C-alpha cells in the first residue's frame, strides 16, 4: 500500500490522481491533501477520501467537515502536509502550480517521502539541489509528465552511457497553426483552448509560448542526467509519441499512448510497473504520425530556456519568475500574448543576476520573488 499526500488535489493533475486512486483502492490511500479555492470540489473530495491532514489555501476557506482531520492552511500548511508522517511507503504527489511547489518538495524529501512530481518549477529552479537531496535521503523521484514518463519507460534496463539523445515531443500548443504575425491580437480564451490536452490555465499558456517545452528540457536534464546538447524538442502535433530516447547504435525507443494524463500518473504511482487502468487504449490503425523541427524563431521562449540553463546560477530562477509574472499578467488581461516573451527576454538578457557561486535554495527563492514583484509593479499591478 502506498500512502499519498496530494498537493493541489483540486487541480487538473490532482483530480486525475484521485481518479487513479479510486480505480485502485487496495494500492493507494490518501493520507493528506491540499485544496485550492474551488471549495465545492474541495468539500466533495475531502468527504470522499477523508484524509488525516487537510491544507486550505486560506484560513477563511476552512469549512466544517463530517470528521475531524488536522486542518492547516497557507504556505506553512503545505509544509505541514509535506512533513506529516505516520506510515511506511509515503509519497508526495506534488501537483502545485509554480514555484510555490518548491519548498514542499524539499520538505517532503527531508521527511523521507518519495516524490511523484508534476510541479515542473521545482526542477527548473532547483534541479541540482533536488538531485542532491534525493540521493542524500535515499528516496525516489518519479515524474508525472507525459514526456518524462515516456523517457523513464524507454530507459528502463538501459545503461546511461548508451543514451545518445533525448527527443521531447511537443504538441505545439494552442497557436501551432499560426505564424508569428498572427499572434498580435490573440485572446486569453483562444490561448486556453489547447488542441490535445486538457490542463490548468498556467501550463496551457506555457504550452502556447513553448516555455513548457523549455521547462521540460531542463527537467529532463536533471531527471536523466543528459547534457543540454543532447536534449532536443521536436514538433509532433498528434501527441501520440510522448517522447523518445535515441541510443549510441542508432536505435530509437518511443512510448506511445492516448493523451490522457492518468497514464503517466498511474505509472508514477505504480512505478516501475504498469498497473491496470480504465482508460482508452490507443487505436493505431488509422493513425498518421508526423514530426517537424521546432523553430527558435517561431518559439523564442524555447531559446530563452536553453539560454538560462547555459547561463546557470540564478538565471533559471529568473526564467521561472519572469515567466510566472508574465503569464499572470496575460491571464489577467494586462498584457498582450507576445509581451510574455518580451518580459522574459529582458530578464534573461540582463546581466543583473550574474553570480560566481552556486546560489542557495533561499537565494533562488528570494531573487525569484523580487523579479516577480518587480515585473508586476512595472505593469501597474499592486500586490
Ligand atoms: Mn508535458
């Protein structure tokens, strides 16, 4: 039995994780969860799974329940759930959005929980630190992301030295059929309409700008210890091949399936086995699979991600913070779509964040916060 702590239980990954749990009640038990501002859904899932510890986003969200769990709230509450202990084989499913997911991941590792990670920002901002903590505390970290789940499945049983290249597939996002000139006046509603995947708003915008793919390249670097020169994103509009691994002898392995996040969630929870799951199975017969190069000119955010990774130090924290601020401004209709790229470019090109030393977790979080606040203020947002 795996004992689960699900952060972001009301979100897209959270609710799909709960569906996987529902399908396998003998395998998984929910011990803790954090819920967001959808209080109706929060009430439903709390009463269904009756976790021992519940974290609300805000104190005023707390409602009365039919039983008496430990109730916590806010950022401190997330840490309390992450460090809560009482069972063997405990897993933190981190499905929070943004850098808010970083500290809870660290706290959970230090409390010797294994990590099923959907929160990309954790590895983007602190991949090196997380990698060291994972080995220090001897816990597993398994990705919940279709691309990294695919790579994980492809490299099982293979030697690291035999890997020549990781190919990360990209659906192209909501504006894949538009040229840059057509992006001037696109709306939030259009941007949120992803052709292949149903996801939360932040990641859907990140997919449209291709920053999501940039983040996934960075995540892949830390998860699989492959150099950036040997990780490439490739356009694959069908979202059937979820990623590929190329080996030194020219052989390429791919993982295929329908676009249903419950498959990578189930694999992360059941890792390394493929437990039965009620999802649609891929019908290959009428399928055409196409691949094309992804252009840095069309998707400059992908280039900024590689650039930030190359600059290192604080630049990955700055990449993430400027992106979070820009996406927030776009979703709140304060800036046009193309301004997202400009905001990120300005920060990544700035020499203000250069440092000689490897920044600590604290420095990265503080600099990220400062960049976020600075950008919001520049656009007249009062915090
Ligand atoms: Mn993905």
